[in-house]
């Protein structure tokens, strides 16, 4: 004998119950920058300045604060050749070191098609222009806020 009891609710009890959809939340204003985020933004601007000093192209500063846990800003820039990419990466590393910010890690320097420089609060990506198109980090973060880059035209694509 089964210990289950039969329901007396009839055949309509087998239908799933529809719950009312909660009202949509209004879009919130972006969070106000904290002093910590402002320091990260200044560091990202320094990295962009260093890249521009070596004629980096398509410089983008992407605000990923609160979206990822490994950085507050991504700085993307491109070079025209492997040597150009390496020169840009070296300039960023040296310029930020002179300002007291030392890289935790540098990856891809020997290949020269994509160099990643990790400064904890910001991550700098220096791409060969062809590699940048393949990995499309710009497209991945298309909805993220951008910081204006001084010395770079507003339509820098």
C-alpha cells in the first residue's frame, strides 16, 4: 500500500501555476566614482598617454568596475607590427614604473602580437591590429562605459 495520498483538487491541479511577473526596475544611474576608482582611472589615462607617445592607434579605456573582479579598467591599443607592439608595451611599462606603478605581470612580450600588462587595478592590452580584430575585446565590452582619451579623436576607430 502506498503512503501517498491522492489529491482531491481535480484535473486542473496538474497545470503549472502562473506567477505574476515582478515589475521591471528602472535603469539606475551609474555608480558615482569612488576615490579608489578615480585613482584607477588616472592610472588608465597614464597608460593611454604612454601608448600614444609611441603612436599607438585606436586607444580605448573601458570601465569594467563592478563587472569583473580582476580590474577596474581595461586599456586597449594597437600597433602596426610586432616591433611596434613591443615598443608600445615597453613604453607603457617604463612610463608607469617611473610614476610608481609596477606591473605585476607581463604576458606575450616575446610573440609581439598581443601583450598583456597587469597593473592590478588596470589591465593594458597592446594588440597587433590583426589580433585585435580577431579577439574583439572592444565588441565584448561594447556596452561598458568608455573614458575619453586625451589626444585621441572622438571617433578613433
